[in-house]
C-alpha cells in the first residue's frame, strides 16, 4: 500500500465547496531534511575552520623554545640583556672579537629556534661580532611573541648594541632566517644598516599562508602579516638572499618575490641538496655569508 499524506485546502467559489488536495511524499520530506542538515554541517565547517585558525594562529606561527643548556656556547659568548620598550627583559648572547670596535651581525632566528645554537656555530667570521637575542617567550626572554612586539624589540636590540663602545655602529648587518627575515627587513627599513642577509625569506606571511591553506581566507584571518615587500622596494642597502633548493615551508616563489622587489644591490644564492631545516648545514651556506660580510668590511662606511 502506498503511504501518502494529503494536504490541501477547502475552496467554496459559489454554492459548492471543493477540497484541493496535494500529495506529500514523506520520503521527499526526509531527503530535504537530510539536505538541510548537510548544508548546516557544511556551513559550520566553512565558518568553524576560519574561526579555529584565527584563535590558533599564534600557536601555528610561534613555537617558543626553552634554553636547555648553555654548555655548547663558546667562551667568548657573553650574556646580553635588552630591556624592551614595555619593560620586558630579553635575553641572549654576544660574541665580540679581540680587535674592536668591531662590525656586528644582529641575528634573528626562525619561528622554532632558540638562537644560542646558531650563535655557537664556529663558522662565523672571526673579525665580526655577533649578537643573538631570543624572541619574547623564547629561551629566557620575557613576554609573548607577536609581530609588533618582535619588530619593536629588534629596534631596541639594534639601538642598545650600536651604542656599545666595542661595536662599530657604521657596520651593522642584520641577518634573519625564516620568520626572522621579516623582522630583519622591518629593522633595516627603520635603522641605518650596512647590509642584510636573509635565509629563506618571504614577501608576506599572508602569501606563505595562502600556499599552505588555499581554501582559507588567510588575508582576513592573519594578524601577524609581516608584509615586507613594500619595505623591500624602498631599501637601497645590499642584500644576500640564501635559499634551499628544496624548501617546502617557504618555497622559492615567495623568496624570489621578496628578492625581485628589493631595490638595492642584491645577490641570490641557492644551496643544493638542502631543505628548510638543513639550509645552513653545508659549507656553501657559510661561504656565502663570509663573502658578503667581507665585502661589507671592505666597503667604505
């Protein structure tokens, strides 16, 4: 027996009344409800994923690392403490050569880097001072990381180091890696520097995010944008860009976009057989750094 529901209405045009009936299929009603349920689920996903990304982006961008040991640091690495504009105390180290005043490299690390390990590398040129301070929340540095805070801290680091008597303030080179390349570019746009070294650079974290999350409205969601391409177009200082041959975190198109936008003299170095995390392992990486710094030492102030 066919199970149908009759629905309709009575009409009485003159002296007779009629019931106009329509047939309702309960299976069709059930199917419509299912469709509406799926639409609601899809809407929740569409709205929920961006909301989750918005709330979790700080944890996706910043991976604070502790200082587990300082035994790997060389004897010439002295503790360096910088007081930020808001009073937060930032902790790091500085290596200064015997001959002073010395030119200095200000190093800004990656998003999951505790910088003492890079400072301890024996392949830094011996005639250059090197200063590396952990980001807020990293190592023993106080505070919470964020774009505005990191850029402001970089300015404070530059100003404090440049005032030191053992430093040649006319020969300051900023060196950024991965996330730190955005910090380095912003610093170079705000303070006089002799050169910029960028390892795995990018033009904008928005563009990097679009590469990895093409279905999300990254431009609307991202608070820490590091849109540094516009600064690059105004910078006249020399640039060395070092990229990995197989970087699946910050692909070469993003690095190339920043490099192409750079206004000043520039050099592009690809390190074969490396990815995002192994870029600085081969001697070719440090050879490129040494050549660039030697050029800055020889150049007139």
